[in-house]
C-alpha cells in the first residue's frame, strides 16, 4: 500500500490573502509521488510535534531525489494542516555535490518561518549546508535538519515520544550547566574528561524545535563547546558526515582516537582506509582537529545503534565532534569549515562527581 498526495490539494495562499506563488517543479513532482504509509507517524511528529507548524506559517521543504518519498510524506502532513509551502529537490536546481546552496532556496528561506532539510549527504557539501543554516540562524527560522534520513529512522527515531525526551533533556541540561567537568568511560576503553568553559552555552535539541536553535530530527541531545577535552575515545559506533555512509557501524572495527588540550593527536584502526579518511577530514583546516562539540544523547526511545549518524548521535551516551563549534549558539569564538561527529556505545557518565549513566542507561528519570 502507498499514499499519493493529490496535486489539487497544494495550498497556494497565505492567511493574509497574498499569493504564495505557483508550485515549483519539485513541488509538482512530490505531489504526484507515492510514499510508504509507515512514514506517516514520523512525518506527523516532524510537522505537528517537533516543529509545531501553524496553518498561517510559510514552510520551505528541501530534499533530493534519494529522499523524495520521505519528503512527500512530510508534504502530505503540511497539506493536511493547510500550511503554505514551497518544496525543492536539489537535483532540479543543479548538479551535485553542491558547491553553494541554490539561490532559489536561499531566497525562499528569506520568506519562510519554518524549514525542513531532508537529504542524503554528499562529499564536500558542508559549505552549502552552512550557507543554509546561516540564514536559519539570522532569521530565527524553526529548522528541522534531517541529513541522511531513511526508512529505518522514520520507523524508529522519528516515532519517539519527543515530549518525554524533552523532559529528560531539560533535567540533564540543568545539571551540566552547573558543572565544571564531565567524565565518560566505556568497557571498550574510552576514558575522557571534558573541562567545561562557563562562557560557553549548553544547548538542548530534544526534538522540540524553537526559533532559538535549529535542531536535527530525530532529536534528543544536549551539547556545548567544551573548554578542553583530554583522553581516549574508542569509536565503536559511527563517524559522521559522508564517512558514515561509507563505513557504517564500526563495532567490529573501531577507530581509537586520542585528544590532548582539545586537539586530536592520534587515530588508529585496523581499517586503514577509515583511519586515513578520518585523519584527512580532521586536518582540512587549522581547526578541523579541534573538539568543537561535546554532547550527551538523550533519546531514550532508541535502543541500539544503526550505523546512521543522524539517529545514532541521539542514542543515550556521549558523542563529540571535531571542527565547527556552532559558535553562533554556544558562544565559541573560533570556527572551522568542517564538522564530524563520533559516537560510541554503553557509556558511564559522571557530571562532576555524580554518576548519571551506567553502561548506557540513565540513572535519572524523565
């Protein structure tokens, strides 16, 4: 069984009576595209729970050919709501990988209150995504970032009880905002300590998205820019960006990294291609090897890693990222053109001297 969105249902006017414009070529395609009805609960969550879109708000939907069926499910929810929108398929606007975000999308974002970005990552496209989030940050758009969203994530992470995840995230973020350090260990060999900088803010991206900070969907994490990270991280989960699709779940062949004074100093793996690709990525510019993000995953409805960074970084535990520190939100005064997350399994976490997680399970209740 599949669902098809009818072209005649495209909302084309705003509440104030102004014309929202003719549908884009991409929009017409999405409105004729059948999609799996199993996507409906996740799409409903995105539109009505996470973004809380109102019928009077203008929405910009950005997708690609590989993700068009998921975008069609989201568009179907927008049409049921009656919210005006434009939809864009990246390949309709230019060849990929994108050097820059197409002007048509940048212009559309300037007139939107909400945006949804559901695409598959390609090599060297981070620049175009940063161009998009620059507009999102400046205009305080409620933005759902769904890079590498797939069927499994729509049926798992996107069906989470995001209100429950938000309650837990709020408890944890209030704890860490008062802390001076966080220690994380795993049975696999991770042992690292993050000294926290009181001048850097902690952000909560629990899946409930506000104008103050755009968020990934599925959501479920709190993060900051650390003051300094030292120690060892055994990456037996996943690495981010386009390396995630290339290498998937690393449990059988982990990547072990070491950090000193917030800089990557060593990376070793039996998979030499992974080791080389990761080292090359984290030495793209002068800050690509610098820990820009320290985060705790809080999506307690996730029960295992799946080899997809979009969902796996929300899995309960610690993850860090090298490169761009999202300084517009955390207050960090440095930058990078790259950003790559690394995720492990079954963490023990101490906030100052209080243990909040044991072998991947929170010791606090939502």
